[in-house]
């Protein structure tokens, strides 16, 4: 890329006299530095993180969405050269299923039980795949808040990120999907795709992001 920009600079010098200002706009665009957004928070090297995904309303619990979000999130963190190690999904789900009072546990207690350094808490505020059983078309969308909790800090100072009390908000919506009555698996397929799409916005605060690239959309 640097060689390409250097060549453009030479070209600009050669043609600037005869071409005037008409070429300046396009060439200046290619010469400008990449629009890279730095992470809001960078995990310290070797940080072991437990990802906990919960729905505020039990009716919005969707294991297909949550597992897809986890899978793509782990991949994006790795590709973004994050220093975090995310615990396997099954460890969190097994802990939840083996403890009837799990919902009453503090996030620090969850982290200690899993041997984690931090808990990445994702609270689903609203998850819709099909607006109602009678609705003919799938309209997948989700709203959630998330935060990072330090496991070994004092309870009063456990919040690591963000500063906002309510957490960091993420919203994701897919284009209208296929008619739900044409494919019995359509709802799960769309839930999985929504999880993959949402992972981009969930990981964005923790990795470098090229703002010139369009956000990925699962086809």
C-alpha cells in the first residue's frame, strides 16, 4: 500500500501542471491515511475472560443466537489480535445448568467459579426473530448492553469498562428475512445469522476497526 501511495504521489507531481485541480480530489482520497478506529479497551496480555450472555426477559433467551454470537466473537477477537482468551462456551453453560441459583450469583462469583480474570457480561434487552407466531415474515433484531467486570477487584471497583452505569449499548438489525411458513428451520437460521452480525458490533470496542470497510453481513 505504501508503494502504491508513493507511485500516486509521483503521478500527482507529473500531471498536476496540465491536469489542474480535476485530479486532486480522487488522488487525495487514495493518499489519505486509513480510517482506523482504535480500541476503547484493550485486554491485558493473558487475560482469561468468561463471556456470560443473559436475557433480561426469559422469553428472549435464544441459545442459537447466543452460541453464534460467541463463535463469531472469538474469531473476530483472534483476527483482531486481541490479548484476551475467551473461555469455552460449554464451561459457562455447564456452570449455569448445574447451579439452580445461578441467576442470583454475582458476576464476580461466576468469574471465580470459572477461574476467569474478567467477566464479559452481555445482557439482551430485546431479541426478536419473529414478531409473533402469526407474523408471516422474520424480522431479526436485537438490543443489548454489555460491560466488563474484574473478578479479583473489590466489589465497589469491579467495573472495568465502560464508565456508563448502564453499560455499552449495541443494536443490530437484519433485513427482512424469508417467510417463516416456508421453512421450518428459518427462525433458527436467522437467529444464527443475527448472532454472527451482532458479533461485529460487540467486539468493535476491543479491536482496531477499519471504518472504510462495510460491516460484515451474514448471507
